[in-house]
C-alpha cells in the first residue's frame, strides 16, 4: 500500500478562463433552459419529488420544468466541503477546494495485456490487477472501476468490481457502474459493512457514486433512482455531462456549457430536494464532435477549455468537481496521448479541479493500458511540480553561493547544490539519454512503464480485507444472483 497520496494544494499558478460576468450569464441561461425547455427525468420517483416541490411535470413526456428560484434554493443546501473516506483513514481525501486528486477512469471494455501486448476483452482479473497497481502509486488517490468485469454476471457485475477493488486497495472507491435500484441497495449494504455501520458510513463514506446524464437535456432513469438511494445513505453523488458540440449540444462552446450545466445542476437540485445537505459533486467531460466522423474526440483544445471552464461553474455552485482529464482519444500510448493528457491535466489543475479522472485509458476510455497509466502519473507529477511555482527567498536567491563560485566557476561541489538538488524534477519515463545510447538500445517510455507495472504487480502486496468481511460482501452479491 502506498500510504502517501500526492495532490496539488496551495498552488502558485491560477487561471480564470471565464469572467464573473461570463459565469453569471451561463448560469442565467441555464436556469432559463431548465424553466422553459425542461430536462427529461424518466423516473417516477424523481417526477414525484419535482412535483411535490412545485415544478411543472409532464408525466407523459417525463419532462420537468423547474423555476429558477427552486433550483437556486436547492443548490444552496449542498455542502461545499466533505471527505471521500478510504479503508485506510490516512488516505482520506478532503474535497475542500484546495486539493487536486487523480483517479482512474471507466469503464473500459478492452485491455492491452501487460505481458503479451495483445488487445483483448476485460475481465475481473484486470479489475484486480489495476487496483493493485493503483494502490501502490502515490499519484492515484482514488479508484474508478477502470474496466468492466465481463466474465461476471451482468446483474451483479458492478458489485463484483467493487468487491475486488476493496479487496485489493485501501483507497477510496468511486463507481460509475451502478445503474439500478437493486445494485444501489447492494452497494450501500457493502459500503456499510466496510465502514462499520450506517452511522459510520455517513461520517466516513468509503464509496461515492457518479452517474452520467443523457444529453441533450436528459437523465437516465435507473441512474437517477440509484443516486437517490445512495444519497439517502449519505454517499457522495455526482452527475457527469458528456455533451458534444455539434451533436448533443450546440456547436458553440458556450452553448455546450449551458446544455451540460442544465443537465448537471438539475440532477444535483433533485438530490438536494430529496435529501437537503446530501454531499454532491459536479462532474463533466464535455467534448466537440469530430467534424470528419461525427464521433467522440477525447482530446483537442475545446476539451481543454471545457476542463477549465467547468471547474469555474462548479466553484460558482460551491460544490466539488470530478473532471474528465487524461482518457485520450489515442489508440495507443503515443504522441497524441501525451499531448492530450498533458494539456487536459494542466488546464484542469490550474483551475484546481478537485478530482481528475482517466489515468490509463485510451481510445476515449475504451482501452486500458498499464504503460499509459504510469506515464499519465508522470504527467501529473510534472504538473504537480509546476503548480508549486518558484520560491523566492534568501535560500533560493542564493547570493552567497553565487559570490563564492564567481565567474567561470562551477556549482557541482557546493553544499547549497547538495542541499537543494532534490527539488529538481527527475523523470522516470521521459528519455534523456544520449543519442548513441538510445540508438543502441531502441527502447523507451512505453517499455519502461510496462516493465515498472509488471514489477509492481508481481511484488506489491495490498492490505487485504478481513476474510470475514470479504465473505460478507460476497454473500450480499450472492443473494442477488440466486434471486
């Protein structure tokens, strides 16, 4: 287990991509959309809640039109800060607006095999292996279910994935794979067992749940019902928009932000109407349609701008943000992946997004790569160092050592150099060898990262669940499978 969690805090760098006037205009446009155009909620329970609070509900079309003051009042009850608890308390994550944490992403369906290099369908063993490696890495602060356990029954697959991650890591788990009431109730029961009771779970939620909206201007009924069950138990709940400019949102970036914002804040408002004060978070992974194919891009300047702008909207509503970063559209670890993941991570970090998702995934979150996972961690490590800025003080200005060395001297032998040299960033996977050495060996970052992943997987021993607790989780899953 890596007890250390690397996060960005107290940054020296900052970016305001939208003005206060810009944010207010998007907010007002969003409220207008929710009130006049409406958002689809295909859930009887959700429609009941909206109707009870005075919204206009069309039950035939399942469309809700809520007045602006109702949305604003509901959002005002959301807590601005809370923790994402871990099995190991020293790995708890504080969502206080002053930390940027990195997690995996999901839910991929293919894996580049760490030993054969072949691309194949994902299994429960892959969920296990990813959890073990993520448990070791200090850059990975929390888990998403990175790949689907396709060798487990569909009705309990998400629960097997949760069990496996808890079995192989002490870090917080955030799942995006709970889509029904049955799954949600079981997941809450499992989390309650991990936490040590329902009261303990409210105090230290070891599980959080993220749900995707259905753009444009729609929610998924099963996901909404599952989120309401999770919120009732005190689990943090978030909603992610993945609007695409030109297809599921207006082609303009501002229009995309309005549609995506309407989806997210309408869902967050629903949770607050049902359970005022329930921990919620904003989640976003907007993109632009590829103009050649109409498909999802998973990278590009629009994505990077969305990453920065969405955090400012989440800050405006005073709730944490889970931001789609990394998860490049590249098909393999290559130049495109490096550009996509560096730019998206820097832009999301410089605005202090609370949670960044996506390490290890390729082809728009479809394919898992262990090599990409470790190289993504190196990207975050670079950004982490950049965000610290430059310290200016007597020690760092170094007038004494400059005077001692003088013109035409050398700083290698100076004690000042020895004392401070570890502040210089040293890469693990970027190639700084001489050309001749590179030419002789013909290896590089992908080879080194894959080798390190194999070393971690073969040597790291996570802190396992207590056997009795593990059996209890399996019984919860088994009860569903035998119904």
